[in-house]
C-alpha cells in the first residue's frame, strides 16, 4: 500500500516521510503525528491497516530529531510542541499537497494536532483524532518520564530506540529533558480546546502511565465542536498497538461519518 516515501525539506529541516493508500488528489488524508519517542517506522503496520480500512490516504512523517529526519540541537525549547504546530505542521501539509486532512496524533503528536487545530486557521483540516493527548502536566506522567530515563540508560531502551532513530540520544533527551525541566511543571495548553471548530475523537487507556482520564475530561468540559471519546479499560499508553481492533474501528467509524457528512447533499433553506 505504500506508494511514496523519502524526504521533504520543511522549515529548514530534512524530514523523513511515508505515504500509503490514495494520493491527496484522490481522497482525504490521515496525517499521523507520532509520540515523543516515535517515528515513521514506529507506527509499524498500522498505516497500511488504516489506509485499507478507511479508504483515506495516510501520511506519516518523523519530526526533526526523530527517525531518519535531520537532527536538532539540544535542549529542545519547553514549548517545542507549540512550535511544531505553529511553525512546521502547516508546511508539511503544503509539501505533501494535502487537500483535506484528519490529524491523527499520539501522545506528543496528539498535543501538536490539538494546538494546530486551536491556533491555525486551516480549512484543509476537517477532524481530529487524539490518542493519549497531553494538555497539562500530571505528577503521574512526570514520574513515568523520569522512570524512562533509567530504562534508557540502564535497561536497553537506548538500543531499542537506536533501531528506529539515527540519533537516539537527541530523540530521547530532547523529549525527556523538556518534560522534566522545572520550568515545565505548570505547562498547560488546554485553552487550545476552546478554539476547535471541527469534530474530534479522543482515545485513552485507563492504565496509561503517562496521563490520566483527566486529559480527556478536559476536552469534554471545554469543547464546542462535536466530540466522541473511547475509554479503554486496562489499556496503557499505546492503544493502537495494545487494542488495535477497537481503536481502528473507532477511527474508521469517525472517518466514515465525517466523510458522509461532508459529501451529503444538504439542501439550501427555502429550496425544498
């Protein structure tokens, strides 16, 4: 199903990308935004499944400092997710010639998608699918991030990440050190939710070490647009791998309904 892969130059960085399914001129595109230690390769075979199940095209890219993309200087700025949303993501959509998109983000990627939808006016973006998003810091999540440092340095996580990242130290410490910085303790971007005007689906595992259901509750309390949530009992931080069938089904249902609504022949008032 993969019809294109390679590199694009965006915002001064050479970024790895891959595409599956229909081209942007033929169908809407699911744009996948990876987690804080993710990359194109770490989506595994899910993009193929999504393209086959939804009929959408799928685009994934590795942010600078991840995967096979160009490295970045450390430390990352504490507002790196906001910068990615406001300074990079739109240019990725331009470079890929996206005409109509649903942003599907996981963890940090979900936050980037959320910030983009709340701060950038882009009529191409028709919906949001947020898997384990973060809108504010939680003690539980910070503890898990600190524990990941020990796993990276002493328990083989560095070697595992090295299979997917050209510069695993940049990927890991860029993520870890920004989250663990004392200046990040009161980080909160939940006000982006107030500005969404497109349908959203949020997916969260109840046993996620990096965030609680309070993140999803925040959406439900603030959103003015159509909203659906999928709570997954006993599932951790990577629902699309731990519970692939219900997560894929929820994505397919969301995309199908969105496409049906946009293609509906809605009569103009007074014309019958």
